[in-house]
C-alpha cells in the first residue's frame, strides 16, 4: 500500500541560512485532490513565521507535476518555513471520471513546509503532500492570526494542524511520513491506521463535493474536493471558525456529520466503491467527527447526527 505525506510543525522564526549547494533542501512533492493532479505548476516561497506573509517577490524553486502528481524541487535558499503553491494542472473526481478538472478553475492547493523538522541525518530531502487538508490547515492558520486568536502565525499553524488532524484522523499530530491511495486499500490492509484514515478522508471530501453538486446543481468543474477548500476558506476567514458559509452553499456541519453522510451515500453505497470497504468499518471514524464539539474549530455551532 502506498502512504500519504504528513508532517509536524514547531515554533521558530523564519530565517535564511547559508548552506552549500549539496545541503540545500530538495522537496519531493505529491499533488492530490481526490486523485493525483497532473501537470500542476508548483512554486516554492518563503513565509514569515511571525506574520504569515508569503514572500512572493522571489520564487525559491519550481517544477511541474508528472503523470503521478509528483515533482522534485531543489530550493534555492534555506528557510525554516516554506510554502508550496500548486496552480493549473488537471485531475478528476471518482464520481465524474470522464471530466477533466483544472486547478485554475477550482482553486490552488497549498502546503506549509517546515523544513527545519527534517532529519538531516538522513539527507536533505523532504517528502511533501499537497492536498485539500493541507490547504485547510493553511487557511485556518491565516484566519486565526487575522482575528488575533494567536500571537504569531507559526503558533496559529501549530494549533491549526493539531485541531484538524485530531478532528479528521483522531490524533493531535502526525509525525510520520506516508502517502495515501484509496484504490489499493482493502479492509484487512492497515485497517485503522493513520494512512488508512487519511485515504478515507480524501475520498470523503470528494463525496461531500458530490452531494453539494447534487443539491445546488453544480458541475463537477465548479464543485469538487479542491473547490471545497476555497469555500471553507471563505467560511473560516469570516471569524476564524468553520461554522457555515451559506453564499457558497456550505452548511455549518460540512466537516462533521455532512461529510460522513455524503461518503456513505455517494461512495460506500454506490457502484464506485470497488474497495470492499463497508459502512461498519468507517462508522467509528465519522461518528467521532460528527460529535466533535471542539470550540476552536466550530465555535458553538450545534452538532447534528449521522443518518446511517
């Protein structure tokens, strides 16, 4: 089974340090929505870890993702906190496999890269995953800092990662590296592991997009697992919480009961489910999400129950 890249952040000040050519960071990147994103242009920038300002005036490295959504980028300078931004490229959702989705139409993907967490004893390469969840982490951190809920951007990033991974996966932080591909999962293979749960989550995001596309008669090009991150960014930007944004048709429980209900209805019970995964195998995962009353994520928004 393949695994999904996840990483942990810690407090530091962004700084540029001089390294020799052989010691400069190399980022091994995978860009993924519901499926891999092909021919996306990925650019690397430095981030001010206190203010969160992205230093767009200088691109530190760039590359285009290949047929597997992958790219390797050598960064021109060492910065303790980097950000990768993916634009363009194309992918598809499981529920509309014949329709090409372009990131320029659905929104770009983002991943913060705390390069200082790399174990340099194993070299200067850093696996990085860019997907809707890593984009949500960045958007939540930016909103928390904007609304003065944290003293610095890096503090907001730390808490945002902890809150979202705990909500989705059940662990406050994930300090290992893995990649996820739902299509090669079987019920008996790594069942219940963090990578298995992450695989379920990425497919559930596409199922939520499918449900919202049905409700609002949106085309898959305009409502998909990537565009939902943009909708969520509008929601959280208002007050720093995920509590609904009706102009975009984003209900208040989108990341709690709605995502579970959509996954069961639109994937598990559909002909698209070729993995053999059953309702009972994912029930505990979505019940925990549906009942999460974490104020820092959802404020005082009432919870709703699952309907399966």
